[in-house]
C-alpha cells in the first residue's frame, strides 16, 4: 500500500493541547522529559497517564514516560486506551485508519492487534469516537520522542464493563514488545485542597486494585482503568505511584483544579 492509499486519522488538537509545529513540540516534550525524575531498572508493562493540555498535565505525564527510556529498542507496539469524551459509545471503539498523523509524522496502526480485539464481544470499529478525541492523541508525541517507531492500537473506551476491557487487553497483552498505556485525568473542578484529598484516595484505590472505588467522578478514564485493574494480578504485576499533582501545581488557579496522576505497573513477568 502506497502512502497515498493510506487512511489517515488527522490530529484533532494539535495547536491547542500541544504545539502543531514539530520543532516546537519536540522542545516542549523533551523539556518535560528532561525535568522528570530519572528512572532506573526495567521499563514498566503498563502506564497510567493524564491527558490535558501539556501546560497543565505535561510534567506529570513526563514522569511516567521517562520510565520507558531503557525500552526504546524493545517496545514495538503500544496498546493505548482512553475515554471517549465527545461521542456516546457503548463498549470499546477501534479506529479503521491505517495510521494516525502527528506533527512528527505517521504512526502506523497495528492491524493484527486490531483484528484480535475485534473478536471480543463489545469491541467494534467506531471512527466517530476517535475523530475529535484528545485523550489518546496527546500521548503520541511523548511516545514518539521516547520510543521512536512503534505500532499503535488506539482504543476509545465508552460505557464498557470492566470484563470487556480486560478481555480486549488479554488478547493483545503480548510480552516485553507490547506496552499498555491507559489515559485518564483524576478529579475535576474541585478546590485545590479538596482535589488533593480525593485524588489521594483514588491513588490508594488504584494501588490496591480496588475496582469498586474507581468511577467517573474520580477519574474520567474510569471505564478503561477499571478494566485494567482486573488484569495485573494474573501477570504478577505491582502498581507504583510515580506522580500525583493537579493543575494547581502546574498552571492555573487553585480555585478549581483538575487532578493528574502517573502510575506504573511493573513485575518480573510479562
């Protein structure tokens, strides 16, 4: 298939959530990564990252992505889950595109993985959910700067049972060549102190794998996150909190903030 025959999903929020020019975007992302705490040891299997405009959540996201530096030559596929903010969606939606465009170029879609998850009941092609969505798109510049080339399976998660999400993840879990990234912000529009308390409780629930305590009021990506929390025990992974802040720490007023967390799931098995 020639490049002109590819079905490409164009960026929806380049120039608003992050710079549209590749040089400016590289400087911003690289700056966040350089400021993140250095990571030692093997790269995690799973990351939970926020998805707001970079000025707000970029420093927290970078804390998670900095853990992948050692896996640049190992990770070949990224399974990326995020909430469908704008289009009603029941279940999980996959893209029909052959590639997603970014200011850095095209990221190819992993068709083999797409066909595998489409065998799971509750998963279907839904380009409407992907077209305006930022929760997945904003992760690609970070992933590209850290990993270089990789294949992508983007999954928009709507009102989905945790078992559906977990079944989809199981189909494409793979080994060290596959990274799973779940995109979610935490509390929304609370006061700074109230958000700190709520987000700390949510962080504790995530670390404990407590699915029942994860819901849309505490995490906008709760449906994908709930499904993820069913998976790590079977693969002997443990969760680790990397960063927990809000827009009141990074940019903006402390009157009404959005919470951001970065988590990693690590272990000795894949």
